[in-house]
C-alpha cells in the first residue's frame, strides 16, 4: 500500500490575500496507511475568509496529528463520519460566533478525503470539488450552489447556469448559517486512480477534459509529477484571467 | 397412438411448460433488478456509479439533522504525537496567524 500526495496553491492575479487553506497529510501507522487531503476556500468581507479556512484546516490537522492514532485502534467508518460531521458543525458554530462578535461575515468551504488503507471517506460542504481520474474524469461531489440546485430542480439549464450572475452563490458553507448538512460518503479507493480536490478558482476557466489531459493517472504517478502538473494547470488558469485564488491537491493510492 | 405414448408427450409438454415458467421468471427478476438499479442511478449518480464510492452504509445526512453538536472535543487526550504514528507528508498551508 502506497499513498502519494501533492498540493499547490496560488493567490491568483487579482486578490490581495490568498483565502484558501490546504492540509495534506500522509502517515504510516500501526494499523496501516492513513491520509487526510483537504481544501478550504475561504470567503468573506474584511479579508477574514482566510481565517475561516485556516481555522477549519487547523482543526482537521490537529485531529490527524493527535487523535487519529488513538481512533485507529478501534476504527469505525460510521464513528469517523459522525466525528467529521460534529467537527464541521462545531467549527460552523465557532466561526458564526466570531463573525457576530466582530461584526464581520466570513465563511469557508470544506472538502476532503480521509483515507485508511484501501477505504476512504469524503466530506464536502460548499463549491470546492473532488474529482476521480481513472480511465475518465468523474466529479464525486455536488456543488452546494444556487445554480446547481436550480439545475437539479429543472428550473435552469447548465448553459444558463454558466451565465447566471448568481453562479457563485452558495446554498451552504461553514460560518454562514446555523444549520449545515455536509455530504459525507464512504467507499473504496480505486488503486492507481488519481483523486483531485480543487477550489472553484482552479476549475472555472478550464474544462474537465483539460484537467483529465493534465492529471490522468497514466501520466501523473509520482508526487513530483503531480506537483509540476498542478502548477502547470494553475499557470494556465492564471493566463486565462481567473480572478479567484487557485488551489488544488492530489491523492493517489496503489495497492 | 397408445396410452403410453400420450403420457410421454404430456409429460414432455408439462416439463417444457415448467422449464419455460422458471426461465421467464428468472429473466423477469433480472430485468426488474436492472431497472431498479438504473432508476437509483438516475436519482443518485454520484453514489451509485461504481467503483468510485459505494452506497453509503450510513445515512449521514439524516443523522446530521438529529444529533446535537458537541462544542467540546469528545475525548481529552495528551497532545503528544505517538511514536507508532509516522508522518510521511505533512503539508499545512494557511495564510493567517490569527486564531478564532
């Protein structure tokens, strides 16, 4: 069993602060391999989006470093799912409280993968995405956006959604509304597939075909090649005048 | 045609009918199963399209609505990294030193 990970982030061409936060961890444990790969895309006024995303990433990072080893002794995916859910909801309350106390509105998306040996869990809230790249590219998460909800309800086509001024409006994220319902799913890791997690800034101006062409598991197999290709795609995105911060992380397991 | 011959033909016909009934029942059951799977796939494409993520054994989004949020960590443990837990990659990128 071998895990490979990589991460890249860029402030982009127009923002003054990079509000994205990233956590990529890979560990060898008594029970086998474990990894945490996640992206938080912060948003908010007064440049506090980076605080919301950092807070979520630090919380998960601390959990991985200090708690996971104990939890692995009696590992249960159901309990792990519940624990992630509680953590996200607790962070949501904390960030909302901070916003109220300081008169600012801040929030963040949170999307990631927790892997233990050949199984995985995905957690997701907001409009960052997880893609699986094997013989084709497949989006594993569903955007929590207004336009996506309208498409699902049959009120809007994909083409209309691309032009709609509300296309970036989120229906849920951490730090905005009291009640959140993150998507948490469980599954088996496909050996030799590449998993990509990216912020919306990464994928606004490039197509899924371009992502697959650049990061296909046949081409990109090592940590250094992942990093190089992610950087290449980020430069492409910047050359196309994307206005947002741009972040992406990759994960691959072979067994 | 003798009585014996009629009985043989009747037995063969009966066997043919029974085999047909069994065969068509199996085909119908398989088709029904395939239809159900197709319908479910249309409803939840991200879950049912194998082999990415298998259907969740836990209806997480339902218990999200019912359980309380513990604002304190469930278990207090010493904040010490265990020696049998070896970090191979450790990348944490944040863009502020401020804490909430």
